[in-house]
């Protein structure tokens, strides 16, 4: 009898409804809500909407927009450009970033920090400014690059006016702007390398090349993987750099998929085809995102 | 007799080993810095100096391009600059607030469904924002938000929040929970302990997050280009005007580019340490 009656007086003293409500809303939920709502409303919902728009014509289910876009030579060129540009920039960035990181890694801490600060500056610059800078540098008549080529007896190149040089012009300016990110990630990877392992290998008679190939490179794999994945993700966002540097041309040779979304929508006022291109980008992004997320969880579990 | 030769022999290789390294460092510095220097120099030149047959390295600088860009009526760059400052600051503060709250929850509570929430945040950080642009344009049109500051502040906060939440979470987790519990034993509330202990110790991480999200908002082009036309145009858009045509006013474009780059570079250099820690923690953790 006592045990059943005992809690009764307590309950009378406390406002029961408030207590119950406190228990129903867990403390972790409220602080999380604003971000989840913001992301769901302004990023995820529009992406789903783009998916819906891409398969509906006049409110009817139809894949005609896909047929139209996938058959369009302009789209095929934009897809090809985006993929080749991504491969070329990332290969060059990894090479250059790796070289620079190896160079800086052996230096005294103060020198290394100073040099990192200087080499990082292009990464802080807006892509639109980077495009403008290289448009000036690569100008046919007043550009410093053609002037420099002239000094060593090479004929001036029409960088922005012909297809192949224009492609390399966009690659060059993107590599210039975003290599510092690769440098920073690889430098952090090198700094985290256990020196005793390297020393032990050297004591055991491993050559420099062997230490590099069998110890340093495998230990750097996570850093390289991260740099690779993030840079790939960022290349899909390519928009203003070719827009300002080459205007997407000559012709449409340097028009990335991102710029095509804008063209389909604002030039041809076609929501469905613009949505199809959005979805293509989304699928490409999702594949890379999936790889990265799997990698993150594997690292966490390990 | 043999001794000096061997000393020389040892000195020579070390010198030759140093020289290519030094040359590589100089080349890297030139590659990274010359283009920036060159556009700044161009903004200080006259038209004739820019169009000269050979690049002019030595000249009397003039601020004419800046005067024209900022103060001549109809240029509109001053209002672009002010819009950029306002939108960047507002969205950065909003991002830190919203993402900080989420990071607090993710760093301090274990709950069912945390895994999917983390995946959701990470995925939304990685997917290309351009895929959202057209439905957002329609949404903002419906609510009359096109060409308003609010639209860009909202979009930039949403774009940066996933990254900021991810980063802040890792910084908050770096502060031992025991310190917070000690403060609670001393009479702090749970939230008070978080603000007084964890926030203070994670301050460098919060600065790093703010610098990176601020830089992204300051440099953003795509959404500003699509969502604004007259009233809410930002500074990056000013670099895309005046293009085309035969005669490009490079001194004016140089001035605009310098106005856009200078704050980003100054803040970046000043906070270099935080920036590096934020970029590495943001991707490797």
C-alpha cells in the first residue's frame, strides 16, 4: 500500500503536463532542427524537384526531355568537356601538389609555414577573379604569357580563340586556383607520418625510392583519396571560370554542364531540359559523394 | 693533401642539391603570386601602359581606375561592394549560429538516427548546388525574393551550413566532455557550461569555420548571378560586366578584381593558421 501511494503527493506538486512534454522532446532534437530544415528546404527539396521537372512535360510523365538533351550535340560536348577537364585538372593538381608538398615537407617549420601562406593565396581568390586574371595573362596581344613565349622564340598562341588552347587555358587557370587545397591536404598527410617507421626502414637498408614507394605512398593514400574526391566534387561546380575566361567557347568547346543549365533555362526558357542537365550533374555528384561517405565510415570503423 | 679535396667534394654535392630546391621554390612562388601581382599592377596603370607592345613593369601608379569604379555615377560597384559586405557578414553569422547548434547536438548527444542525420548533412555538402538552382529560382520568384539580399543570405547559409556543422562538430568533440561536467558540478547549467567552457576552448575552430564560410560567401558567383539583377548584385558580378567588345578596359576590371581579392587575401593571410586547420579538419575527419 505504501509503495503505491508514495509518489502521489509528489505528482501533485509538479505541473504534470510540462514534465511530460519535456520528456517527449529529446534535448538533441531542437538544436538540430534549423540546419535540417534549411538543408531540406533549400538544397534537397529543390534537387528532388529538379528530378520531378526533368520527367514531366506539361504535367505529364515523359522522358522526352531526356531524349532531347542526350541527343543534343551541345550537351554531349559539355559532358565530354566536363569529364576531360576534371581528369586533366585533377591529374595536374595531384602532380603539382605532391611535388610542392614534398618540397615543403623537408623544410624547417618556420620556412614551411611562410611558404605555405604564400602558395595558398590563389585558393582564397574567387574563381571569377581567377578567370579574369588568366584572361589578362593569356591575352593574344597584351598577355604576359605570349610575351614570355616570344622571349624564348615561340610564336604567340591564340589561347582563347581556338579550341584546344582554350581548353588548356581553362585547365591552367583552374589548376592555378585550386592546387593549394591539394598541397594543404598532402602536407597534413606528410606531417602525420610516423618518423620512426621511416627511420627503421632506412636503418634496415631501404633505398630512398623504396621508402617512397613502399612506405610513404601507402601511408599517404587516405590524404590522396580525400584530395581526389573533394577536387572531383568541386570540378562539377565549374561555372564562372570558363564563363569569364572563354565565354564557354570558341563555339561551345569549353562550356561545362553547369553553364549549360543556365543556357537551357535562361536562353531557351526550357525548364525540363535544364532540369535534365541538373539531374545528370546530381547523379555524377551522388556517385562521388557515395564513395566519399563510404570512405569516411570505413575510417571511423577502423 | 687528400683532406681538402674530400671536403670540397662533400661541399659541392650539398650545394648542388640545394640549388634545384631553391629554383623550384622560386618557380612555385612566381607561379602562385605573379598573376595576382600582375592584375593589381594593371589596375594602377593607364590605358596606354596596358596596351604597350611589351609589358610595363615600371610606371607611375594612378588610382584613376578606382576613382572611376567606385565613385563615378552609374558604375554601381560601390553598392555591389556594400551588398557583398552585408550579405557575407549576415550569412556567415547565421551559418555559425545554425551550424553551431547542430554541431553541439551531434557532438554531445548519442541518439538513434544519428548516423542517417550525419549522412544527410555530409551528402548535402557534397552534392552540386547547381542542381538546386532552377527550382530555387522558381520558389524565390513565388515569394518575391528574387533580387533581394534575403535570398542570397538564405542560400549562402544553406550552402555553407552542412560544411560548417561538420567542421564545428569535430572541433567541439576535441573539447573533453569532462570539462563541461566539471563546470556543471560548479553550478553551471548544461547550456551555460557549453557556452562558457566548450565554446571558449573551441574558439579557434569557430574562427576557422567563420573564415572559410565567409570566404565562400564573398566569392560566390552562380547564385548571385542567377538570383539578382539590380538591387542585390554583389561584387563578383562586377567582374563579369564590361566583357566582350573589342576594347576591354583592363584597368577598370583590374580595379574590380583587386577590390574583390584584397579583403579575401588579407583575412586569409591574417588567419592562415586557422584556415589550414579548418581545411584539413574539414576533409580528413
